[in-house]
C-alpha cells in the first residue's frame, strides 16, 4: 500500500510540475536532452526522499496493531 501511495504522489507531483512549465519534457527526453532528463530524475529522487518518512508514518497509522496485555 505504501508503494502504491508513494507512486501516485510522485506521479501526480511530476505531472503537475511538467504541466506548469513551458517546456514539453516528454518530447525533450525522447530527443535525448540529457539536462531535462537529469532535472526530472533529480525531482523524482528528491520527492522520494522527502515523502519517505511521511508515507511510512501513514502506513503505521493505518495498520492495526494488536493490544499487548500487561502482566503485573
């Protein structure tokens, strides 16, 4: 579940960023423009590093843990 959520967040962020710029990144990457590919890769890696901890916390909040009985 965490992998799917991370993929959806990164994909939506990259598509939103590509939509806001005046350059068509997909065509530039197809034309072997290394600079655009490096910038896109750096954005994806940066978003992955930033969201790593937050998605982990989200998954821990969703997964129910059994109650542990305290023996005194």
